[in-house]
C-alpha cells in the first residue's frame, strides 16, 4: 500500500497522449514527471480502474 502520513494514496494514475491509462508508483522513473489525474492506494485498485503499469 502506498499512502502518505494522512492516508492519501501515492500511486499516480495518468492518461497519456495515446489515451492509455497508466499508473506510476513512488520510485518509478516517470513518477516525478507525471501529473496525477487520479490517486490510488494500491496497485490492485489502479488495475481495477483500468490502469496498467508503465512498460519500462
């Protein structure tokens, strides 16, 4: 589970220029460069919403 001290999710969900739903976890090379459109607490939650991990 990826949450901050207040319990807010830290996994960033983003829709890229191709319309793909991708999520980024802290430590991912693209994490700091990605603007979050939605936040998740777990990878399972992100996947259930139709997001996938980055290909790299």
